[in-house]
């Protein structure tokens, strides 16, 4: 599992470690890792042209010391100092001793040097920076974008918010971000994640608390969560999912939600709604009822809302059930907030950015620009586990535990009906007995893998994604 920690937590861990180390040792560890990453990117260090964009903080010091190491290996290293009077003295002296040179940030000299660079090291702003690049750094950022240089960011790209992943104004895009000690939330959450490129973690010996701000599950974590039938299992012990979805206008939503539940390992699926004929035609093993949720028979979880139209009565009936409930799509609009908060059994809500914005009473752009804040606010407001779909899917619980970020997402999942499949899949894991946050996290992980397998570089529909869930499951448990 990858974890990410807040700036405050990282700073505290750095202070504790520096108190036990010789002066400057921690910066040297970071610089060594940064220089090694830059050398890997360059391939051939000798004769390469490296430009350091150096701010006033420790990031600038890391860049200067790393530049000195590269200069000693034969690279031509130039440092552009954005705040010369506050540049790290020791790092600057080390660079000059190694043969590096300093270029003024004013005028066209710095931009010309950037234009000829093979590699640019972004050490302008560290993890404490907020609000985007300062105006005096923007011309350099423009020059970097015009150049053909590879950009390596020190700890995180300058101009992004380390704690939230927000990009409030101009930021510098990196091809590679070398981060120290631990991941920062902004490296895992869009829109900042898009600026980070590939991320390389350098261990510098920080001792961090067990509880992180963010968690990103890996194959092994998900494999431990997935339910495996025992010898004595039957369809009821494996979990029965109730699906209340679809309408005359959107029968396909019901079919896709049922597909996700069946492919997700449910022992049986009970369907209620007006799309029974369409469901049976595609999945004859489905148990169809026309008597409403109360008369559908015993279930271990409910999924309500995909394609439901304006059927508020069914949504209310499902919310009254004393089993885990997943609310999606139209169900999010129809569910009374007070009814969701009053539930004693677990509740999972799965909005996309537009639906989340409507629930919060804000503009969609506010949710997309501040995804962490939005998912935490929704979870607290509704007392539910919230899976916020999007370019980085986030899962937050009402208790304030670490937010989970799904690492398997793909833009190929941006297709009609994909969310219906995810709802059924998560519902099946709820029925199998997984805690709400685990069911949502594992479902998002498998769904992302299935989307990748289905597309394989070419367009694919939601039906194709559902068909690949079994393959995604196998890839996780066999890894």
C-alpha cells in the first residue's frame, strides 16, 4: 500500500530526524536520490546540459547539491536563482566548486539557457508553497514548456498544493517527480497528479505515524480483501445482492448493474424494477420480482438508483432496509439526506463530480479542483462512505480515516453505463460482508483494471468492462 502524508506531518518527521543526524545530512540524502534519478533520465550524464531552477527554500538546496553531483560527473550545470539573496549557501558553494555556473533570472539569458537544456530540475517551490507560481517565475515556466528538455520536479511540481492536489493558478509540469520520505497527497490526486508525471519515491529515513492522509491500494492489498468461497459456501452464504434500478427510459442501467454484481462474485442477484424482461433476457439466473424491495426476498445488500428516473418511493424503501445500501446516479438525487444520515447499516454513495456538486450546492469546477475537500465534506455531511468518481477516484468514510485513492483508473472508463457496472460490483462485495470502505475501494480497483483490459488502447463500452471484471479479479489474486 502506498501512503501519503500531510506537509505538517512530514515537517515534524523531518525535524525529529534532523535532530539525530549531522547538520546537512538529510539534505544530502535527498540530493543523492535526486541526482541518481536525474542520471537515470539522462542516460549519459557526461556532456549533458542541465538547468536548475532554484528557489529560496530547501528544494532549491536539494537541486543545487544534486546539480553539483551531476557536474562532477561531467554535466554542464547552470543554476537560475529566482531569489539570489536567499539561495542555499552551502548548495550554491558546492555547485560552484564542482564547476557549475549561475545565471541571472532577469533578462533573456536564463530563458536561452533553458531552451538549450537536456534536463531541467524544478526546485522553485517546495511542499510549503501554495497559490501557484509567483509572477517572476512564469517566464521561466513558459521557457520550460517551449523547450524540449525533460523536467524533473524536486519533491513536487512548483505551483501545486501538496496537501490538497489543487492547482489554483500557474504550475510547472514535470515528466518525473522525485519525492522524499513519503508521497504527498497532491502527487496522487488530480488535478495536481497530472502535473507530476511519473513519481519516484526516495527513502530518506523518515519515521511516520501509522495513520496517513491518503492510501493507494496495490494488488496484494486488494487480494486480501476479495471474498473466496469456502467448501461449505452456497449462493446465500456468498451474498445476495438486491438491485433496484432501471426504468422504461433506461432499462440498460439495470442490465449493467446486474452484470457488475454477477461478475463481482455475488451468489445471487435479486432484481426489482420495470426492466425485468431486459434483465432476464441477458442474465436468466437473476431472480426478478415485481413486488418492490420489501417483497423481493432476503438480500445482504442493496444497490439503488442507476437509471431509476424519478422513482423516489423505491429509493426511500431501500434506504429503510437494515442491510448495507449503495446509492448511485438518480438515487443520489432522490435520497433524502436525513434518511441517509439516520441509517444504522453501512451506506455507500457513488457520485461523479457533477452529482457531488449538486449534493454540496457548489459548481462542478469547485469539486473537480478540490476533490479531497469535496469527498471529505460529503462523507461527513451524509454519515456515509463516499466514492467520488473521476480522473482519480477517491473513497472517504464518515469517521475521518485515511482517504483512499484508486490507482487503476483509466480515461477509457468515461463511457455511458460504466458507473452502473461499478455500482453492481461494489454491491456484490458489500453483500459478501466487506466493510463499506473496503468494498468501495476494491470495486474501484477491479473496475479500473477491467476498463484497461476492455479497452487495451481502443474504445470499449460498459458491457465490455463488465465482461473483463473476472479477468481483473484473476490478475489481482494471481499477482
